[in-house]
C-alpha cells in the first residue's frame, strides 16, 4: 500500500541537499535585504519617537 521508503531514498540520495553555491546565494540575498531593512526600521523607530515628543 505504501511505497518503499528505502528505495525512494536511495534513488534521490544523489540529489538530496543544497550545493554550496546555492547556500552562498541565499546568504548574499539575505545580507542585501538586511542591509536595506535594518537602517530603514531604525529610521522609522527614531522618527516615531520624535513625533511622540512633539505632541
């Protein structure tokens, strides 16, 4: 009724996991997004604090 798990894992073991290039590409994209978002969020927080004191 259920497929043979051992046969399935042996067939796909050659293609399992990620390559080093793929992992590095993801890390580069995350670094770029972090570089853009962190200063923006800090700027928004700073402006919101200044706006509260102006009331």
